């Protein structure tokens, strides 16, 4: 089916409209106001982000996508307090973000686990830093490992786990401190397609069962549509908010929705935003294109 024949991604059903009305009634957890980021390089100053404005409400699932180089990872590192911003404001529960804090949990694409600690000890690390006793920290760790389905692997070491299991440990470690918001920087990008699909379903189940707000960076359009309530689309050089899309795909979500009209129409819109049709090139630019060099004279050419 041609996505261009599908209804507009804005044509939401009554249940979807009701869902967003309900979301919009919740309090704002995160607010970003006119955020900018500049880097100094040997070649001069580079503007990575410009005039970023958006807000995230309690228990909302927001995905951020955009072309390579649009500043997605820079944005989430600023929200986590791992990088300073050059201008604007980042407010969490109306309080300025000025550095890392336990009110934010962070999950990276790399598993970032301590290899010399067991699964349980990795999850216990945060509570122990907060001053919890060993028994309390262990009890908390077991609770969160049960939530992510890894209670049987509490005494295993990270190298003994699959990639998906290690990422579940990383999620449990981020959630054990009970943050207000979970920040995820392409956490499933290094996983194979089958494991990635399972992890997406695991994450939705976790999100449904606890009071957590999620901001999720991804470059995968299907993943963004499958997970998100809203999708923040950035454009590059510098990174700016191009559009905020309310995903019209009804919840609960399932992989069977990937071929529904709502899903395909949303994906078609994202493709238009991230991969716009190229404009015709001037003659001098066409001439500058590299020439293809052929290294074979095989008669039966491939098509």
C-alpha cells in the first residue's frame, strides 16, 4: 500500500484524541526553554543546538529523532547534566538542571556496567551511594531485577549475559534510584533486530507498570513510532525543533501495528522530515561529484 494514499498522520481517532487530552492534563515534568549549545573547535565555534523548546509531561513517553549530526546525544547529555548548555534553561520539576542528579536515570547505548561486579551488585551501587544499608540496597536491587525479569541472574557477571540482558540490568540500575525521568540514548542501537524487538516490548511493559517518564533518543523510525506518545523531530546544522508529532497509533501497542494506516502514515511523515527530496543540483556541483571507478570487466553484469 502506498503511504501517500493513507490518511494524514494528524487524522486521529476519538480514542487517540482522548489519550492526548488526558496526557495534556498531567503536570509538566521537564521543560526546555530556548536551549542552545556551542562548541569551540580549532576551526572555530560550532553551533550544535539552537532555540530548542519542548516540554514532557508526567508518565509521557517522548522519542527524539533526527538526521545524523542534529545533536540528539548532545541534547540528552545536557538534560542529564553531563554537559553544560550555552544558553536557555532546562527545568526538572521547575528546578534548573545544573549537573547530574538522582532525579534523572540515564541509560546509554553501551551497557556501562561494572564488569567486576555481579548483576545484583551493579544494581545495588546507586542505593549504596545514597547511603542505604546493604540489606536495604540488596532488597531494592532484587525488586528491580524481578521487574526486568533477571532475578535468576542476580549473581551472574555482565560478561555472562547476552546484550539484551545486560541492557535490562542497565535499566534496572537506572530505575532503582526511582528517578523522575528516565533518559535513554539509543539504548537498543547495538542489539540485533530480534533482541531489539524484545527489548522494546520489555520497556513498554516496565513503563506501564511504574510511575516513570521516558525521553528516548533513537534513529529508528519504526522504534520511535512504536514506543512514543510524541516524537520530537530535530533538523541538523544546527539542531532545531522541526516538528513535534503526536503519534496516532492507539495503545496498547503491538508489533502487528507496524502495517496499520496510522503507523505507515506517521512513518511517511517522518521520512519527509528527515529525508526530504533533494533539490536539483547546480551544474558546478554536479561536476564535482566523484566518478565511479570500475574494477571488473565481467561480462554478465549485475543489474
